C-alpha cells in the first residue's frame, strides 16, 4: 500500500521512560502503543501492544541503557508488526514537549534552532524539557529525513491575557527570570474543549467552557470561544487544584517558613510539595478508587482528603464561572474526571443557582464516549469527555506537516 503517508508516531519521553503510540490519520485509528520504563536500570521493561491484526501484548525485560536503545527497541517491535519506522507510510513523528515558554504558541516543526530554544527553557522546566529533548534528539538521529513536530503542553494557554498570566510580584524580577503563569495539560484542554463544543452541537468559537482535567496531575481551565483565558497551573504544574501528590495552591510563605523553622532545603521543600502532598500527603493514597473504598469503610482521613480535594475544585469552578461571565459547559476529563462519579457529583452539588446540576442516573453511566450528565432543565451542561492527548498530538503533527485529517474520533 503506497500513496500519501498517513501514519504518525507520537512520543512522550520522560527522564526514564518513553510512551508511544502509532496512529493512522487516514482514519484516526491506533495501530500500536507501548511503554518503555526504567531506562538506565537493569530492570528496564518494554510493553508493546499491536492494536490492529489481533496480535497479543508483548513484553521485553532486561537492561535498556539509554533513550537511543529504547527507541531502537520500539522500532524493532513496530517492525515485527509490519509497522517499521523505515516505512514509507510514516508521515511524521510528533513529540510531546512540556514547556514551550512564550515563544511556542503553536505546534512547531523541529530544527536545530527549535531544539536550542527548548533547551533554553530548561531552567523553567528542569524535570521535563531535558527528557523531552532526549527523545527528540534520538528520533531525529534515527530518521533525520522525516518531519518531526514538537507539540507543547503550554501552547494552548499562551492566549491567556496578561491579567491572568502575570503574578503580582515585582515586574523586573519576574521578567528577568521568566516568572509568569504558563499552564500545562494544554493539549488535553484544547482537545476536550473542542470535543465539548461538538457534543453541544456548536462550533468551539461559540461556547464558553470550564475544563476540569482531573488525573494524577490536575488542572482547570477557562476557555472562551475556543481560546484559553485562565488556567490553574502556573510557572510549574504545582499551582492550583489538589492533585495525586502535589499540594496545588498554598501560601508561598509556607516555603520560607519550612526553610526557617524546619530547616528544610529548597530541594526538600520541592519534593514535599510535588511528591508527598496532595491526596497522598493528606491520606496516604493518591488513587481515587482506593480513597472512595476507604471512605465507604468509614475512614476519616480519606474522607477529609476527599473534602479538601472537592472544596478546591469547587472554588475553581466558581472562579472560572466569574472569569467567563457566561458558561455553556463544565467538562470533566482524565482518570478521575472520566471515572469517578462521586467526584463529579460532589463538585457540582450546591451550584444550582449557577445553573449547574448533575443527573444521578446519567452520572452513573460508564462509557468511553463524550456525554452530558446534567438534567435537561439545567441552564449549563455538565459533561464527561474522555481526553486523548496522543490523538491531538498526532492530529496537530499531521496537519502541520501537510496531511489532511479526514476523520478523527470525537474532535
Ligand atoms: P491519569 O493521570 O489521567 O491517568 O489519571 C490517573 C488517576 O485516575 C488515578 O490515580 C486514579 O486516582 C484515577 N482513576 C482511574 N480510574 C479510576 C476509577 N475507575 N475510579 C476513580 N478514579 C480512577
């Protein structure tokens, strides 16, 4: 089969992992997906699942020393399914890049100058951008002839007005160190807000939407007519909602208090707030299923953690309602938002005066499809829209490199 190439490989490279999906943009379908974990250790593992042709999931274990070896192993697995990276049907590779700063407002074809700019942003994304760059460099060495595109987690939020993006701190200090609110999860907020408009039978430009991306990381955004006007994550993904292991909003004085009173270093405070806080810090668990189970058994710590999580969520719904003025839909997405009916019910409870309500029967339905869960009389729709960041990265990559998306699911 030849003709216009339609396949896009999506790579999400972390410091010790690479997640990948191969999609066919001819029909928006998935051909294969997988994950390489614990790169650099003796116990590395590659799990590969072919998604067409009925092949079974395959695993490799044993040392994978670096990202180059990881991508080589991925290429071998894909080749075994007849989907090799040397195939003329591969149109492009799309890379998830966490931080694009102010420079990258759109998906961007990667060249040496773009690589240098992503590198220049390492001080504001020290954990993520170096890992993303490893994946980019490796893939470029492997297929230097193929268009490669960076899709930035921050890009969707670059439309935020200065009033929302600036912290009220000394302007010279802020600008010298590029301190401002960038926001993250942008690919998901873009996809979900567009899919929500479609669910309502409207164009994205016609609707105002509050998107609640509730996964292990969590963020809210206010989207007016398809453009983000505010989001809850800031300079880093630490700000905003209570998350699995991150505190979200705290008084910044907590940090210097911990330094002065508890003698903690900046790195220790970083670990405390990013890794040992949020739901895990409050009750020892970050999985909402486990927290609900404990609540059902009468566990008070789990119940308090849930209440704190919901209280923060409700504050952001109210705040973004005020920012938008008029809201057409509040949309839940990601692991918790798509699956945890009690979270949706509790977050919307008591907001009837704002035109918000959840229908208990509709909320209880389990489905992979976008759906409205508010009663017909509600002025504002409440919806669940499964996010699909890989499809969105593939779509943006494909369109930027000259492909025409004829059909994709949901958006
Ligand atoms: P994500 O980061 O989007 O993959 O979301 C992961 C989180 O989703 C997990 O930590 C769980 O808290 C939550 N989650 C996944 N499945 C369920 C479920 N069936 N019910 C409640 N929470 C869930």
